[in-house]
């Protein structure tokens, strides 16, 4: 058997720490998870955690980034059956909001995430999603599907609407009951941007919050 390179061993250590942390943060939450919870289960030391992520908060940020990226990919998959770019954009937004029902997403990304990492609008994962939303809005406005709205303003408000709906669902007393109400309100708010005499916009949206 060929010996593994140092880079391969470091990558394996990083993956083990991420998997262990993801399980621990989902089970106990950030504040109740100890350093030993993050390392002992996978036979690693605190030194390995410090080397790869700096500290517990750094590891948590990496887990949030990982899950948020997965959420974006899952949301995009919901748009595959849509026939228009606008329909795809709405489908992705609705799917992102619905993921707030997932216990792992609720606890790690939508509850502990803002408490530990601050404003989600500043997270790298959310900024990547904003870039994708901006691209889709620019195309839709170019095609005449949207009113002549400011692209940056519309992108940030659409992105923020889906994100804040998800945050609300995750923190309310009855998430399942509130989900359809949040999705309907999101759709109605979004449709306010549509031009009255709009053409059909074929193609795919390139992204949504996530």
C-alpha cells in the first residue's frame, strides 16, 4: 500500500474534525459542546483543531459554511424542473426557506450561527449566494422580466427575504405551521418586482440564498 502524503493526511484530519464537529454541534449546540467533544470521538488532539481551524469558533464557522453550501446546492436542485429563470428563482427561494425545518440546519446555521458568527449577511457562504442572486436578477432585468429596479438593491432584498424567512421559521413555536405562510409571503413580495408586460424568461437561475 502506498504511503499517504502529508497533504492527504492533513486533509483527512480536517474532514474528521468537520464531521465530528457537525455531529456535536447538531446534538448539543455550540455553547454546550466542549473541545473534547470535538476531538476525542475521532482520536485527535486539540492541537490538530488549533492547527486547522484556529479555535472552536473557527471550526464552527467551517461547519456553517459547509452546511450552507449544501443548502444552496439542494435549493438549486428544486429549480431543475422549472421552465423559466423566474420560476427557478422562486423555487430555490421557497426550498431554502423549507430547509429551516431540518433540525441540523435549524440548530447550527439558523440558531447558533448568528449568535456565534454575527450577521449572516457577512458570512462567506451568504456572500457567494448573493453573487449568484445578483447574476440572476441582472439577467432577468435585461430580459425585461423585472421592472427597471436597481440590481444591487433587488438582489440584497430578495436574498435577505429568503434568509430572514428561514431564520424566523427556525425560531418560531410551530415551524411546520408557519412554513407555508412564510413561503407565500416571500412569493408575493418577490412578484412585486415583475414587469407588467414581461416576456417569458427561459433558462435557469444561477443561485439563491444558501
